[in-house]
């Protein structure tokens, strides 16, 4: 009897194994090579094939609301399971059996709800976003962004404070013109030298593109453009023109989905995807600098020792008085641990605790310092009108001079030989893509000063 049971068990096991292999073969045959390659990429970057999302943007009346949590599970067969309320843990999911490839997007369709879910990838093959449309008329409903827990962020690859933190930059201290051309004023889009700028001011990056705020064509100087520069191709395009605001010198940052501008007496949010403009908050004094971290903006104003901590979605803010200093603050950046703020009034950079708002002097940065960026190891500073760029070691406060000659010369920094070294005229903004520094060169406010109007690169 026992022998018969063992034989029956073995027979059933063989049948199940055969069925499993047939199912696997059927799954494999149902996917194209391109689809299998996509599934393989997902498995590499998301071993559990389960990804948490938040709705970053949601239209009123659509299927989702803003900041709604969702969990997407990607099956090896190409199926997509969408849990629209993962906190309930009730197993109630939308099941979409297959997907198509449309250009660079991967599309699942929910025919019962007339919805399409379009997934795009970043250059590192991680998920960029999932956009939700009404299938029948292609109306946009919502944008889903992957949720990354702050304690899981790899600081070496993170977009933090409007720059890419990838460890200490290995700079040769050689400057070159990246896009634009010395002394050429204009608004032309194009590639490399074909593009022209008018008083480019602040600059930020998401790692793939640079975003520059510049003065727009206006007799009152109350308009500005946001220019988008593809780092790989050097193609320059105009993302949007905004009226009624006077650009500040350093007030721009981004979170990969939105650009944030601190300008005149307001903080403005611009969606990178389509240029949609939203005013987040208005103030009674001029704002100067802005940086982003963990769904919050940190804003400086023309007000002594004050930083505003702002919800990047709603614009609600809390005013903090910085402890330990008494000076006006300008450009601001962060590495996720501390805020680093420049003061043109004291020519210094301050390191500020993000919980207590107590400050210590990190180092002396040079006359009229306004722009700052960080790689997590150093803070990099730029002083408009004086052509001075420095780096300050975050751990020790040691300061290194990078450039210190007013002018416009592409070339290396040569200590003690000012006639042969690279130089800057009016460096107004600074950011890093994790490999290089990018500096916006504006028009000097000094009569007869430099009108360089270009984006420079230190590699």
C-alpha cells in the first residue's frame, strides 16, 4: 500500500512539473524579444517585482487623488497587478493581463475602465514614472512616481538639493564653454554654440538635463525663461516663459519632476513634463535661494537669518530663525543631512542643522558669494562679478581655490599665472551632475562688466 502511494505521488509530481514547464513555455512564447528584455530589466532593478508609488499629479474627477498610495506588481508573464489601497491589505487588485510597447513607453490597458498606464524608464533603466490616461481620448489623468524611502537613498547616486550626489568630484580644474557663446546675447534654441542666452542666472540638474533660469525679452525685466539643456547632446530648448517675476541669482532647484524657482516675492513650481506653472507661495520680501529634499523646499529671503521650510506640494511653510548667525542669506543647497547657505553679506558659507536650525561657519568663500552646490564631500561656491570659485571640505572646513580671475577664458586653473589660466566673469549659479560642475555665466551688473551669457563646465 505504501509503495502504491509513493508511485502515485511520483506520478502526480511528474504531471505538475510537465504542466509548469508547458505554462512557462507558453508565457515565454507569448512575449516578444523586446518585452522579455523589458521584464528582465525590471527583475534586475526590482528583484521582488513589487514597486510602491504615489500619485504625484492627479486631475480632479480622475481615478486617483494626489498623494494616493499604490502598489504595482509586475509579473514575469507581462501581467500587471495594481493595488490602489495597499494599506487595506485586502487583496483587491486591478489585473491587467498584457502590455504593448509604444516607442519608449510600456503600456497596459484596463479596458473595463477605459484607462491606459504608460510606464517610462530613466537612463539607468529604473522606473521614471507611470502616466495614466483615458484610453478613448488620451486625456491625462495622473502621474505615478516611485516611492523611495529616505533611509534607503544611496547618497552616491541621489538627486538631492538640485544636484546629483555621487561622492567627491574628481575635477581637473579645467573650464570649458558647454553651451552658448561668449558675449552672444539672445534666446535661440540649438545645439552647443548654436544656442544663445540672455543673462542666465541660477542652474540645477536632474542628472540628464540642466535647467537654467534666464532673463526673458522684456523692457521691464519682469519675465524669465526656463531653458532645458540635454547634458549628453548639448541640445538647448526653452521649456517655458513666465511673466511678472524678476529672477533672483541663485533661486532654482528641482526634484526630477518639478523645477522650483525662488524669484521676486514668490516661489513657483514648473512641471518638467509640460511646463505647467503653479505659484506655491508669496512673501512680503524678496526671496533669494531654494533647495529641495524629501518633499520639502528650504527657502532663503532678504531677511536676516531666516529660512522657510515649505511643503513642495501645498506651499504651506514654517518660518525658522537660524541660531548662531545674524546675517542675510543667499544661495542654499543640501546633502540631506545639513543645509549649506551662502551669505554675500559676510562672504561665508554656513552649515545648518536641519532639525534644530543651529548654524556654524563652514568657511570663507570669497567676496559676494551667492551660489552654492555640494557633492556630499565638498561645498562648491561661486561669487558673481569677482570670478571666484572655491570648494570647502564639509568635514574639516578646509578651503581650496578653484578659479580667481575675472574674465572669460577656457582652460586650466594655473596658480600664480593669471595671464594663462581659465577664468570666469560673472558666475551666478552652480550645480553638479555627479561628474562635473556646471556654472551659469550671467551679465555683470558692473558698468562695462562681462556679458558672457553662456553655460560653463569644470571637469
